C-alpha cells in the first residue's frame, strides 16, 4: 500500500474547455455574456429586451440552456440572429451549463457574423458558479419578489457578478424588497459590480443596461 | 446535483494518474471540498459506486476533507472564518469582504496497491 500525491482540480477539464471557448469568442470579436438567475427571475424576458434595445446595430446570438423544453428558444427565435438550444435533458448534470455544452453550441453557430452572444444558463443560483463557460461577463438577475436576502444565501454568485440586474422593478410597490439593503449586502461581497434596476415588463431601466453593455463591447 | 459530472471527472483523473504510476488498484481517494462549493459528498459516493465499476478504482473509499469558509477584510486584510451569517471583520468591524477560501475542489492524493 502506498500513497500517490495528485493535487489536481476536479473541474480543471471544464476550465480548459472554457478557456478554449473564450479564445473562439475573442478571435471573432464577439462579447459573450453568461446570464444567471433563480428560475423565473426573468432571464428569457431580459434577453428579449436586450436584443430589442441593441439589435439595430448589434448582431446577437443566443444560447439557450433550458433544461427540458424549447419554450425559451422559441421565444427568442424570431428576434435573434441565431439561436442554439442546448438540451440538457438526459444529462444528469442539468443544474447548470458546462463549458463543453457551449463548445458544442459554438460549432453550430455563425460566430464570425456575431457581435454578442447571450447565454441563458439553467435557473439555479448555486451550480452555475462552479462552471466557467468561457464568457467575458457574468450577469446575475434577482427579481424583486425573491426578496433582498438572496445574497446572504448564495454569496458566491453575487460575488462573481459583473452586472446585477434587479428585475421586476414594476412590482416594487407590492413586494417587500429593500433596495438599499440589497445593494449594500451585494457591495459588501463585490466591490466592482454594476447595478441595473429595471423592468422587463415596462421596459423601464433597460436603456441604461444596454448603454453599459454596448460600452463593454467597445472596450474590448 | 452536478455531482454526476464531478464523479466522472474524479474517476478520469484517478485512472490517468494510476496508469501513469503503473499501479493496478486504487484503494482510496482523498478529495478536498470547500464549504462553499455545495457539493454533497454522499451524492458523489452514490454515483461513484456505479460509475467506478470495472475501473481500476472500483470500490475505492472516498475520503472527503472539508475546508472552511474564509473571508478577507477589504479594509485591514484580516482573514477570518465567519461565525454568524453576518460577515463582519472581527478585527476592525468592516463589512466589506472578499471570499478567500471555501471554493476548493481537488483530489489531493490516492492510496494504491
Ligand atoms: N411583473 C413583471 N413580470 C416579469 C418581468 N420580467 C419577467 N416577468 C415574468 O416572469 C415570468 C418568468 O419570466 P422568464 O423571462 O420566463 O424567466 P426565466 O428566468 O427565463 O425563467 P426560467 O427560464 O424558467 O428559469 C414570466 O411570466 C414573465 O412574464 C418584469 O419585469 N415584471
Ligand atoms: Mg428562461
Ligand atoms: Zn478588517
């Protein structure tokens, strides 16, 4: 009986694939955004609003990580330049997208003709934090009915976010969501995150987000 | 939840390392898991039983070592393990922190025969 030292990250293979994906995005001058939230916070609605706001001068592709259905992909189909549905059905690890799924999606996408790729991750605040997809930006959506204590329960995803969308702002008068408390809690975990309160229902606040995203693209 | 993929990856790494070292049997695997990762050891064990069948590591014992959550104060750089859910620096009282430890997930070593 003897011991062999290993010291190898269990997710190293995913990291390597993610790095490869990022190189493909970079080579094609395409900004990749990983959109994450709890189920129903508004990822699909947010992607539709983002396309609406930017499509005049930006060619946008979408990767949909809906677990079992094609509902979200169908909604996006008419407005995006290209939509690839990743069906995670049958894959036991369907609680998050992994880099390999994006790698496969990229082979079916006209990536050289796109300026922006929005990736809708699986609705989950825990698992997606473990899997880098090769994106440039992580966008996390919290919707106001979820309550302002989410960052304390899922600190990692809030610590990682580049932008934090506070969706369903139209519901603020009806729900118990303390905006100040929420932003302070997130700030304590993440010094550089940008906040965007908005409503995918009314469209209020979407322009500010779109301006920021356009600016991120131009900086690269 | 994503333990299936993680288990697959553990077996692949162990098989590679065993082959490299020219050993024929892996009897135990030592895995380090940070408190923040959300991986459930029992769930990995559950998958491992079936997925390791007919591999060099079939039936190996999985030992998990959990590393604690550690935070670093952005004001005074003190590193601490929080006791309550309110993450405040015990040295200076500041609430602004960065996550320093607790996200680890790696295979440390294996026992072979
Ligand atoms: N009131 C209000 N409802 C919204 C808003 N944004 C989205 N919704 C509604 O919230 C529900 C979920 O929205 P989706 O965009 O499907 O959310 P999702 O995160 O993509 O959901 P999953 O993909 O199932 O996780 C839908 O009924 C939307 O119409 C908003 O700003 N205000
Ligand atoms: Mg959706
Ligand atoms: Zn301090």
